[in-house]
């Protein structure tokens, strides 16, 4: 890892307390950062950024400021597609800081931490130390300006491809499945993440075509894994459009049969938001899929509006606890209570419990102790193309090592 003095990264401190700003300014200067700028409120910060030609890689932002507060300032950063790291600084109640962080996340901003006032240098040191030298998001996370016609061409030309994220057992760390996640291999931008095209597909009638492309590619790759003796389940995401077609179960079963695969080899993940509006059609489609032997997973559990009703009304076989709760559970009482309640409910309904978003050993230890069956997240492996997945699975099986 190179030192910050090699990169000369720019910093902007946005706070109406001149003493705090001066302390933070000295902090960054002593650690070899590049230009360190200050602004006393959000409006002045935006004016500075609009006229500044250099890069601003890190913003330390107070919430409660005159003229333009930090929450409004975060919205304007979203409108400017700011990709650098942001740390929130506030003397407000924890619930206000948490709400601001959630709002920033919904803006797709790169929030790296929250600091309480009065500022403690050791806390700032911890956040800055975790950044390394790369404070900006990758192409996979960053919004990219693409058109609907670009997406149509990509779907027709085979540029929408699956990357696979492994799922492992909490008992012994052995691989038990993979989830197929859509990526766009763009000829100009490189690998583009789903945030840049999934909403576009949903809003322009292309999501069902995208789902078909992903299922076709996933089944092809599953055939290749079976030929190598790799027998794990494949998870794919379903859209609301798929659930609105009565013929979908028969079409999917035919595809599995043509590929010489069993319906039980496939797990169909459905987000809560796709099921908020319960219809007779969606109920029939899911019931038939379940009877055919497909696994049915409720994804992002805990983020919807009618958890209990959906678990009662639809024939799920798996419950995936949303990553936003998993990441906070080891140190946040509300997140911990949400995770434990979800696990207890899932166990009572005889569902397999999957924790997504496990990023470190603390997360792993917590979900294992809490009773989760399977784990998915960067701590295990990032999503990867098929040519990397097979060696990863082979090495994992050969090593027979438990994740520690």
C-alpha cells in the first residue's frame, strides 16, 4: 500500500465551527494529504466545488449548519454525481445521524463513516485509515450515463453477462450455491454494475428480456459445472414481470428439462418490493413453481412493507436477510434485533436462512452464532465471471478449510 503523500488527495471540510475545521485541517495536512479546503456550510461548499478544478476525494460534512445543512448538501452531491468518500460529522442524536446515512446510501453516495461531536482524532484516524489510497468508487458502483437503446443493443449482442457470488455453509464453509448477478460488459466503459442499468430495464419494459438472458446464461454455465462434477444450486433473480405471466412456470421447467437439469437445481429469488401488490396471478405462478420443485427465496427480507403477510401468503423455501441489517448487526441494537427476529421467524417456518452482505470476520462470527444456514458476501468472495468461479470452487473443495 502506498502512502497518502504519493497520491495528494484533496479534502473538503464542511462545518460552521472554525475551531473544529482548523483541527481537521491540520489533521489531514500532517498526514500528507494534498489540498485541504474548508467551507462553513453546504452552500459555500457547493460554490467552491463548482469553481474548483482539482479533485476532492474526501468530504467531512457536518449535518447542522446555517444556510444549507448537511442533509440538503448530500442531495446536491448526488445531483453532481460525486463519487469520492464522505464522512458525516454531527452532534445530533444517533437516530438523526443514522437517517442521514440511510438517505446518503439511497443517493448512492460513498458514505464511509459517521463521527460524533466533539470530534475525536482517534475516531477520524480510524475512518481515514480504512480508506487506503483509493477513496473513490469503482466503475461497478458508479452511476454511468447510458441510454435505453444502448441496453437493447447490449441484450441483443450478449453484453449482459452473469457474475457469480458463492454461498457457503456456516457448518463447514463448503460451497452450497452461487447467485447469478447481472453485469454489463460495455465496450467503452468496461464492466458496468447493475445500478446503472437494472432500473432502466424496469422502467422501459426490458426487465423480462434481461431476466431471460440471465436465466439462459446461468443454465448454460450450470451445465458446464455439472460436467465438471460441481453439484451446487444456482440462484437467479425474478422480476415482477415474470410473476405476472401464467405461462412462466411451464416455460422455465421446459428450459431446465432441455438442459438436462432438475427444477430443484434452481433457486428463484424474489424481492419483497415485487410482492407488495399481491395478485391472483403472482400467487398462482409462485405456487406452481414451488410444486414443480424450484426453490423460492424472499430476497432483501426486512426492507419491505408486509413481511409477515408475504411469508404467510407465498410458498417460500428460503429467507435472505438483507445486507443492510447484517452489516450493522454486530454493533447496532435495532439491526441486531431485526436479524434475530428474521432468523427466528424463518426457522419456525422451516425456511433455509441466508445472510447476504457478510464482509468481515465479525459479521461471519455473528451470523454463525445467530443460527444462519448459509452466507454470502465479500468475506467469502466477490461476484466473479464463470472462468474464475470454477477454479475458486475447485480450490475451495480441495482445501476443505472452514472460514475463520
